[in-house]
C-alpha cells in the first residue's frame, strides 16, 4: 500500500471582514485568520475545503506539498 503525500493549503486573507456577515467572520476566525494579509497553513481536508469555499471571495488559496 502506497502512502500518499499529505497536501496542505496555504490560506491568506486578502479582503477585509468589515461589512461582511458574522458567519463569514466566524469562519475566518475558525481558520485562524485574524488580520488582513495574515496567512495560515492547514492540512487539506473536506472540512477546511468547505470553510474556504464559504468565504472564497475573501481569500487567496494555494496548494502546497509540505509546510
């Protein structure tokens, strides 16, 4: 059985959370994004993908192999 390389997502907040719904702010905080231009690296999973999809208009996402 081959072990697949773990994929990671580099997520950056590029648009302000001001004047966006509270749910969008909570999703950003859940990802670990606090301020504008802050970046986090998260393991690629369906849960994280769903959070990214919800606020994709505020983010810049890049797939990376390993942090």
